[in-house]
C-alpha cells in the first residue's frame, strides 16, 4: 500500500514538475521581452523615466501611508502603546522622506561637509 502511494506521488510530482518548468519558461520569456522594451522606451527623447519615477514615488507614499495606518491600528487593538508610538514616529519620518527625497540628499551633504570639511 505504501509503495503504491509513493509511486502515485512520484507520478504526480513529475507531472507538476513539467507544469512548473513550462510556467517558469513562459514567465522568463515575458520578463526578457519586457526588459528589451524598456531599453527601447529609454532611447526615446520623452521623459518616460522621470514621469514613471514621480508616479512610483507618489503612489509609494500612499501605499506607505496605508501600511502605517494598518500597523498602528494593529498596535492599538492589542494595546501595545510603546510599539504604537515608535511605529508612528518612525513611519512619519519615513513618509516625510518618501514625500520629499531631496531633503535626505541635503541632510547627507551637510553631514558630509561637516565630517570631511
């Protein structure tokens, strides 16, 4: 009985292995195709990269805000006050730098000039 179950399991895994290999080949082909199209888009003189970067930064800020709200809500439901305060302060700092990334570069430059003269 055990040998029969083992052979059925091995047969199933061989079939699933083929399916996984085909899925992997298809996904790799799609990713390679998309990589080549990104190179073509970068060659054009329009500002696709700048627009895409601004769009990602803006939407990443809102995603971070929702994640922060969920984390705070979870902390407050479990009455974990200190982790809620730490999460709120750290999340606010991270969201501030996500909204204005040039400030982070300015702070880094000031630290570098202070340290290295």
